[in-house]
């Protein structure tokens, strides 16, 4: 049995975590979910209580449990994957089950959670956060200019510079994770997600200095 009083989270003692886990498991209390996120995965950082919570999150049949666990595993890395292999196996299976019926924004986070549970990426929001608004923000590695990748408009944009056209990836030319996430979204009929992912793994031109970059390489 977990001695929560001996563990800590972002705000101190983890004694409140069992109560929060019970609330989300029994009533799907959204305030409790918010408290759990703030305590266990605060701005992407995790704590001893975060890892102890993984088996409990695996027992909760809710998409929020999967995505929160994905954030925890992403920060914990391979050591946490090894220690909590059974819970992560359950979470991975549930994430894959939830994918076909998820709304497009949630879908993107589930895809990254799957990759995180498999140890292929170390973030559950680098790709996903840009899906809702079809927009990413990157910094040019050459000149440091903050640049918006506006998928819906098909341009890269920076203050005081003319827009430059984006070049989405050719699906036939994709490899690795880019190919996998695009084909997964396309096969599930998630057209918006698939379109955004093509731009994420495509090319953008810095409006300020003109160099070409692969957007996904600059997401974190």
C-alpha cells in the first residue's frame, strides 16, 4: 500500500492525492482532475507522487487519466516505464481503444500519449497543442525570430516581415514518427489532425532570414 504521506508533489505533501483519485474515479469531478494535473504534472514537471499515481490512473477508465499518465511518463522517462510497465501496458491499450472515437483535439493528445508509453517521444503536447487552432509557434534556429506556423492559412508569419508559404509534407515521402502519426490519423478519419500533422512534418521558411526548417524539429 502506498504511503502517500511520505511522497511529495508540486505543492507539498501527497496526502491529498488518494482523495482526488477517488473523486475522479467515482464522479469524474473536473475540479479534481484540474487539481491532479496541477499536483502531479505541473507545467510538465513530475514528482514521486506522480509515479506512484500511475497504477491508479491505469485503473480509471477515462481519457483524462490516459493523457495525464502520458504527461507523467514523458517526464519520467525509461526508468519510470520500466518500474510501472504493467500500468503503462494497460494505459497504452486503453489509449489505442479510445483513439477512433475521440474528438480531434483529444485525439492528438492520445496519439502522443501512445508514442510516449512506447518510449518513442518524450512529450505529449509538442505536436498536439497546435491541433486545436491549427497553429504552432517556433523560433528560427538561424536568426531567433519568433514565427507562427499558420496551417489554415498555409503561411509562416513573423512581425514586420512578409508571410512565406508553407510546404506540407508529401504523405508518400514521410518516414518514422511522421509517417506513423499521419497514417494513424488518416486511417481513423481525423482529417484535421492529419492535415496539421502534414504541416508539422513539412517545411516552413523563416520570414526574416529565409532559411527552410522542418517544423517538427523545432517543437518542444
